[in-house]
C-alpha cells in the first residue's frame, strides 16, 4: 500500500538527485554508486532505506531486471514542482526565439510554424502550438468574391495577419459589382471589432443604420451572418514528431504508435491545450496526468500566451517523461512570454 506523507529534507534531496541522475543517464539508480557520486553523507544501507521509503510512498519504482530505482510520474511531478519553485525565467543564449525573427513574418500561421520548429530544434522533442481562436482576432478588411452563381467566398483579413476564408451558399446569385459594395460597407463598419463582438451584437446593431442603401446593408449583413454562424476550431501546429522515434524510453515502452496517433489526430490534443490555455504561466502534465490518453511515458510542458490580458493560445513541447526539465521548462516559459509580447504589440 502507498503511504502519502510530507517528505523530509533528506528524502526530498535524495528524490531530486535520483530523478536528475535518471534523466541524465537513463539507467536505474543504485544506492552504492549514487551515494559516492552525489557525496551524500549516508551509508549505502541508509540510502537503501531512504530509497525503499520513497518507493513505498510511490515516488520511485523498481524495474524487475535491476537492483536500481527509477522515478514514477509522482517522482517526476515532485522534481518538476521543486524546479518551478526555485527557477527564475532566464533568457538563455541558446533560445533563438527572437522578436526580430517573428517580425520578419507577416502571417500568423507562418510565425507559429517558425515557433514550433524552433521549440522542436532546441528541445529535440516535438514542438506544439495552439493558435488563437479566430474569435479573438480583430477585423482589418473584408472581401466577398463570387465563386459560382450561388457560392461566394467570404474573406476576413485580421490585424494579426490571420486570413479566414468561409464559403457561403446564397439563395440567389449576386453579381461581383454588388459584392464589391457589400465588401466596402462591411470593411467600413466592422474593421476594428473582434469576430466575437460582430457575432454577438454588432450585426443586429448595424441592421438599424439608415445612412446606407437598405438593400446593400441587409444583403451584406445576411452574408456575414451566414459566414460567421459556425465557430472555427483553433488550429494546432506541430513540428518534430520524428524526434520521438529515437527516444529509447518511448520505443521500449512500445508506445510510439499511440503517441504519434494522439499527436496527429489532434482532437484530444486540442482539448488538452484548450484546458491549458486558461492556466497562468508554464504548466506541466506528466505521464498519467495527461487525461483521456493512457501514455505513461510521455509529458507535455506548455505555456499559455496572451493578447493584452486575455489568454488566447498555448505553446509547448511533447516529450518523454524522462526529459531535461531544467532546460525545457524555461524554454517553454520564455517562448510563451515572447509570443505574448509580440502579439500584444502586433494588435495595437
């Protein structure tokens, strides 16, 4: 049976050192060599007792083929929490996410492709990003283009450079000259407002304005209503899935197929990321803490990013539970802050 009690200082120090050693070597940690390497002023026998107690409390486990111990998800969780208590965000010189790099891109999707590639390259794991929900984006320009006699393409260009396309089926055909009029009316009336404001209140307010042709006003707003009636799911960008193919812990656990399917299907990952969007700062999910999937050898490190004070998306990394948290946690935290600053400036 597992006991849960507060760890004393000695147990906490030993546990942190065991997790650190296992992350570094990938080998189960034995009491004798471990005491020598970390200069603990304990005999190997006392160290064995401490390790036994940590195992009883669920922080360590004991692979059958070895005399050494390895951390459980609970052990990793203790280690990561102790890191978060002590570290301050540092702009490491090897973190190449620079605002100049982002500023070279105009379109938000290209910016996020650069970000996930950078996260994947530096961490050697898989970079992930949940884009802002289109609802948060502010309209800059609207264009309606005729496709076939009854189909039009409704295009919204937003201040953050997201371009949203919606195909709309009309009950009767409308010529392109009229569509230009609708486009000019909508750009004049809707630019500067977010999609959520337009959907919730602005369309109804505009139906009462009288200083335009009522036929133009009504037709343009009807098309807008059709185009915006369905909320879009925010996109997820992923880079570096192939990095997971070379991680022994994942390959040996025969979980590779499940992890790749989980990442590529995106639906469960999107739900997890949308939950994390509401969390402040950097956040970790270790092994079994990742709800809805049973992949014990996998961790997600994520940070929400904001436009102003509103959390609108998430950047992060998926890797093995045995990952270099000391490097990855500050990397993800720092990236979240840079993206927040950049997007907040971009939308002003």
